[in-house]
C-alpha cells in the first residue's frame, strides 16, 4: 500500500518526469503537493490549508464521509457490470431521471465526460442519420479523437490543426461582454442554417473554457429552434455546470425553458469517482438500439452507490439552495469590488459557477492576462486556490466545492481586495 | 443510500425497461439477479452460489477486502486530479513501468479501455503523422466512434456499416484451428504492405472477441517487423489478457519476445474500479506533447491506491504462478474431455484465458452454436457461469477471477462432462 507519509516534492517531481506523459501540465504554475482534503479545503505537505475555489469535481466536498462510506460499503458487497441485474442501478437512473424533464427518461452510464459526449454524438448520428456537428467557439468537450475535433479550444490551440474539420461547424461565442451589441440569436441562426444537414448542436449550457460565459437570454431557445428546423438534435453538455451548481435549478438548461434532446453530465456526478451519463428520450434511445452498446465499468454497483450518496448530499444538505445563496453573496461582493477596482471589467455567472474578467482598459477591453496570472499566484500564496480561463486567460474562474461557507467567501473577498490594490 | 434488501426481480426489470438504454443487453439469456460477490463466487438473490468463470475484470476476486480497504482509506484522505502533485501516482506508474520492458517507461492513466485505446491511436497518429490504422478481423477495441470503426466485431455486426472505413485496414484472423495450413505471417505481411502508410497496428496479444485465439508462434514478431517497415507503430491491446492472466508472463506480448511501441491495459487494472492505461517510450510520448492532454479522473489518488492494491494481490498472493498452474490443470482436463466428446473441436489459450470450441462435424468444423448456448445455460443451472464468444458464438470462454482453486476446476469439469454427455 502507498505510504501516507509525504514524499519530498523533489523526488515526486523526478518520478513524474520519468513516468508521466508530459502532455499533462501541472496546476497553479509551481507544483502544489497536496496530502489530504476535507470538504472545501485542501492541505499541502507543508501544512498549509488552501480554500479550494476551483475543483467543481469535488462537488459535495473533498473526502466527503458519506460518499466514502457508500463506496466502501458497496465495494465490500458487490461490484460487477450491467449485464447482470442488481440493486442500485435502476434506482440511481430513476433518481437522476426524476431531476430531468419527464421526456428525458432513458440513461446510459459511462466513466467520464469524454465517454459521455462521445456517446451523445453517436446517439445523435444514429437518430438523425446525419454526420456533421455544430459546436460553439472556445468550447472543450473531451479528449478523444472525435471530441478534440469538436473542441475549438483544442483544435485552434497549441498543437491543433487550426481549422475545423469539414464536418464541424462553429458558432461564434455569444459573449455579451466582449461582443456587446451583437444579435446573438440571429447570428447563430444564420450559422446553423449555413451548416446544412447535421446530427446535432453540442453546447455547454454555460460556457466554461470559453471564459465562464452564461448564455444570453433567449439564446438557447433560439438555437434550439434553428437546430430542430435543420433536423438536428440539441445536446446540452452539463458536465461542468450540472448537479445544482447554478443554484436556481439542478441543470443549467432549465433556466432557458428549453428541453434538450440529449443531456450529458459528468464531473461532479461521483465527487471524483470516474462516472458520467447521457440521458435522452425513449424515442431517440430507440434509434441507437441497432448496434449493441456496452461499457465494462459504466453503471457498476459501486459507481451507482457513490452517485446516490452524492445526490443524498445535494438533497439532504440543501446544497442547491446554498449554491444560490452563497453564489448571490459572492456575486454581490465581486460587483462591489468591481466598483472599486476598474481592472475588473466584468463579473458574471450563476450560483457557484462564477467568473470575473480582468482588463487593462475599460474601453478597448484589452485583456489583463499577466495581472490575472499574478492574482492567481498571490491568492494561492494567501491560501486560496483560483485559476484563469477564457481565450485570453484573463478570466478568474470560481467553481468551488458546494460546501463552502460565508466566512470563506468574505475572507476571499478581503484577500482579493488587497491583491487587486497591490497589482 | 441504496437498500441492500434485494428488490424483486420483476420490479428491477420494469425499472430497467423504463430507464436503461436498450442498446445494452443482459448476460446469460435469462436475467441473473446478483446481490453479492466474494472472490471467485457471485451470489444470487435466491441464495444460489455461482462459480464465476467469465468476469476477468474481478481479477483478484469479487469484493477483495485488500482492494476495498485501500480505496476507503484513500477516499477518506484525498481524491483529486493530476494537475496537483500527490503521493501514489508516480509510485503506481513506476510500479507498472517496472513490469514492462525498460523502454516503455512513460504512462498515461485514464478511466476505461476505450479511453486508453483512443489515446493510443491519438499518440500513434501524432508520432507517425499518418492517419490510417490496421486491425485484426473479429477484434473489439471499444465503444467510442473511432473505436467502433476500428472494431470489425462491431462494424461487421448488427447495426454496423458492414465494410471498414477507407482509413481502416483489416488483417485476416490468424486462427490456426479454422484456417489450418495458412502461412499467417506471410498473409499478414502482404496485407500490411498493401495498407500503405499508416499510424499503427492495434492488435490484441491474444484475440478475445474473435474467439479466445492465441496468436500463432512467430506471428507477432512478423507483423511487428512489417508494421515498422511501413513506418507504423505496434500497439498491443492487453485490456483483456494483461496483469498476469497468461501465467507465464505479466503481459501476453512477452511470450513473443516482441517489444510493442505502445501497450494498452484496462479491465483487471482496478478490479472493477474504472481505470486503464497507456504506456509507451519517452520518444513516442514526446511526439504527443504538442497538444496538452488531460483526464479529469485518470490517475486520481483513489484509482492509484486501488491499482496498487491490485498489484499487491497479484504479487503477494502469487496469482501469476497460480494462473499458470491452475490454467495448466484446466487445459489438461479440457483436453481429456475433448478425447471423450468429439463436439469439442479445439481447446486453446494460456493460463486462465482459455476457450474451447464446439463443432458438430470434426471435418467441416460446422459450428455447434446451439449446443454452445445450451451448455452455457445448463452450466448456469448447475451454478457455473460461462459464456460464448467468437464469430459463430460457439467458443466457450473461460477467464475467471484469478483466485479460484483446484476444486472449482474439478467440479466444473465434472459438470461439463455430464452436460456434454446430455447434449
């Protein structure tokens, strides 16, 4: 068994150098050697406690005891695959289905958001008979071959081909801050009509890698109409924002009143345990029955027990209501900070999925990329983990475990005020 | 939390009907309602104990306490992602690297065999600059869009397109039983040369879905030479057969003396926990550094602790030596059975990855598909889980948890003798 005694950082880094693929980079510039976690906090080998404001995967808290216990209990009892019938699988699927619009009643369980988005696209293609896909500029949907082609964040980024494949159509970012005044629904409709025949639009219901951008009001409804007119399906990627993070609803798409054809969920689903899902209608699922589909690990009894415990935490601990309340407080205090520090060009988000954008000039919106990096580093020195996102790496993203408290927020804002003053 | 009290089977099936994608079929014809597992045994809701001879995922035994304990311990301490530095990741990668040829020192951890094969192909394409791939007839490599295109078992099967994509080249099955007398290395070389420029050959080091077919002697060395002459990489898919199952070696490719360029491992790696890996050389990994690669869950501390516990079980409990010894006993007794029952056309395999093929005519090799199904059902009635595989569904596959014992084998053989007599 692995020892719990921390290995010296230098030795760990030497071993990473030797054995770990270097396509993987380390968070927070300087490596952070973490030894344990507890709810909203991570603890480093040198004893420092960090408030974690970036790891949305640890949705109900690092090392949440309810999740650990559910996992250990089920692992001691049974772990097998969905070719067998066992308690837990259908209860879990039913529980998730109960949080979705009634039509989205059929679920597929897999092991990651990448597997889930892959499956969603396969299902959309089987149902429509079309092959092309539409995505949004700046989006990241996963690390498989096809999903890199469907992720402008990757194919336009370092090592990418630069241009989309002929079967990929890209909608401009509906960013109300940087592209103020554009008629986004009209712009999207034109691009969707221009795409011809396609299987679906894969869209995050709040844009994450693109810079924590909420969709403008009416946008999702408009693109949904345009997509369906072309015979395509609307696939809502809720991997980053689902499971009550937006506070007002369990799923971010619910705000828009639109019912997607397929919903993809992932990251927080197992609080760090590898699990993800695709839900769709019985009619669309039926189109996918021609070829047998099977995931060795997807929907195993341990994953289901963990998923169930996460849902228990969300419900019993009232985490959605807390996300709304705490997110509101966070947002309000950030807006106050914006009044004081003109470098904050925009504050945006919903619930505990927030972002604020740093600019060096409020008229040209010149990104304050360097300052954003400095802010993250200085906040880390003060024990608060944040990170940057967006095409210019100048958006500070906030998506903490949902179990933080008012004091965490107030302390963060005090530090932010001091750091912004010193920049 | 999910109740441990078994739900009535009818109710579970009704809920599956309502919520589970029907592209997923149930094992063993009639649904088997399993409530718990212990090492080589699964227990049904009606109290029946089944000897499990098919679930190679439960490599070190169902509900293995060492694995459960390692998981619970680490979950209580820390679960995070590889952007942080923590104990356990590099120790685990190093431990796996130590079982591989020295050159294969760089690892990538993911959540399933599908993700691992996807990554292996992406790496091969990045390294060679070529796009085409070569695979073997009858192979199954995973459920993503690209891997279905690379799996003749899928694209030639129900719901498939029938023919390979233009970028996919298929080698005939080197099946020494059904295609006796063919010069397989020469046949493969011709096909590989005909493929032109390609990124790699993705090949299981023992064919599984194709019918538990060991590669003929000299075959892997010959195809490896041909592949490299064309500028391609040899990708060994060890997802089904790795981790000591073949008994003589930790990896099935080792038998051939060939060192692959990329090795893919999965199923037994976490004893049911979703994890898988790709290992390659530092030179090949370096070609993949142009674009950042990240898996949210891959290589998390809990997966590493579980993987480490599985390796502990394999080593401390001497499971490789047991696989060789028990597999030898199994094989010998099956060969004896073959002498008595002419319906057994062939017995084959290595260690605890075995198969026997039923034929109704020893000269035409007419597949005894119906009898194979009857045998599986009757063995199940007697408390032994087996299943069929191969293009004609007439191969009985045997790949049990590696913790079974001599008595399990002897009892199985007695039942098999009686069932074959009654057919």
